[in-house]
């Protein structure tokens, strides 16, 4: 599995995939925070089914690429032997709380920027700074030396097929069973509800899920080098992690800010992750302008400002600690069937739901 595709081609393809993601997100109001809020406040599962359909489609599509030998899901950052349970739980919970306080997750922040939301520009900057501190600064030391020490090691990997294989099932059967039960089950749960069948819901679910699959194909197949001419080792073109990547939106925001601050350093390059950040903003902006929905929006009060600043900081810390956000772990990581991604997804939902309930209680108390 060797490629002759250039790095610039990989970056442009990543930008296009993210552009479509941003346009679809803007058009369909795809919002994971909104999905949790709808259920807690009104019992409406429409946007949650959109999210779950995206996960189901991403699982089925990624499994198809893996089975065809086009990508190897084991070469992602998610299927690691180390199950850092405390990082997943704490990081996911912090991210869930933060996305409610900041009016949206990492991907929604980029989509809102494209639509003219100045509050999201501030969220982007704070999220990126705190994410960078959590990756390489003082919070990074705490993360590595304290949180990541709480680890359970699964020699065969922490993904569900590997765990089933370790329990005695054949590898092929385990993979097919996990994909059909989880991916097929989520897809069926969404599509069997006839009220869900609207253009926006179907476009959001299928479009976002397939964007993640396309990201895997671009990075994991087209960008794969069996032997890098310089290092003589396996490599994936333009990725920050050195492994194949797809869509995720916390660390990439930090990488984007780093590039802008150190632009004169010629060793700094646009990467797959940075291209996706720029693509989402561009795609969202293009759709907002095309449909005349572009609107400038700023902070309403000091309390609104403080809420967004705190939320952005929690998302920056939580997203790096948990190795992903509502898209990075909740869809992309989930598509690999990694146990850590599933735990992070549940922690994000729990943190968001609890915060929404507290906000609702404060509203009733004030009234």
C-alpha cells in the first residue's frame, strides 16, 4: 500500500473534506451540544439521532476501508494498548461541561466563526492556548505524570474487536460482530424512526459520517508511505501525530494558532489537522454567505463573556486530556471501535447533560 500523492495534494483534499463538513454543519445545524440540550430540555432526539447516525455511518465506512485493505485502523492514535481511563473520564467530562458554557464544541466553534460569530473567535483563541498548554506546558506535565498514570494495558489493543478476540473469538468474527452490532445498530436506531427522515437530519448524519471516512481515506491511504525516503520508516504525509488522522478539532486549533504565531519559522508547515480547521471555517462561511445567513454576533454581557472563556478553557484541557472532542473521539475515534473513544463519548454527554440541568435549575431559581 504505497502512494505517489504529494503532500500538497493531501492538504488540499483535507481542506475539501473539511469544507464540506463545515458547509453541512452550517446547513443542518449539526451541533452535539444542541443534541444533548434538546433531549434534556424538550425530549427531542432529532439532533442526537443525527450525531448517532454520523457515528454509525463512520463505523461502517471505516470498517469497509479497513476490510478492503485501504487503511489500517490499528495505525490510528485510538487503538492503543493503554486504556487511560481517568484521562478519558475527566477529559470527557470537562469537555462536556465546557461545550455547554461556550455554546458549542470545537467543531461548532469553527462553524460559528464561519457564520460571523465573534464570540467563537475568542473561544477559538482561548481553547487553542489552553490546549497547547495541556499538550506541552504545565498542564501537560500534570496530564502525563498524574492522569495518564491511571492506565489499564490491553496487549492486543483496547478496541472492541481486539477485546472480543482476547476473550476467545476469532479476529474476523469479532471485527464483523462489533461493526454490525455497534455501527449497524446505531444506524438502524436512527433510520427506523420515520420522524427523523428530514433532509437536514439525513444530510447531517450521512454527510458528517462520510466526511470522517473520507478523512481516513485521504490520510490513511493516499497519504501513506510504506517507507519514507528520508527516514526509511513507515509514514503518513502531513500528520502531526505521525499516524493516520481524520477529523478532530481541539489539538488542531492549537496547531493552527502555533503556525500563525511562528509563521516566520520555515520549519513550521501546514498539516492535515490545520487544513481541516481552515476548511471548516471556509465551508461554513461559504454556506452562510450563499444563504444570506451570515451575521455578526458578540457577547451580550460580562457573565456571557466569562461563561465562554471558562468553557473554552475546559474544552482545551478536556479535549487534549481525553485525546479528542465530540468529533475527534465521539465520531472519528468511535469509528475505530476503541473503548477509550466510547468512554469519552459517554463522559462528554454526561458532563454536558449535568451542566444543562444546572443551568435550567438556575434559570428557574432566578425566575
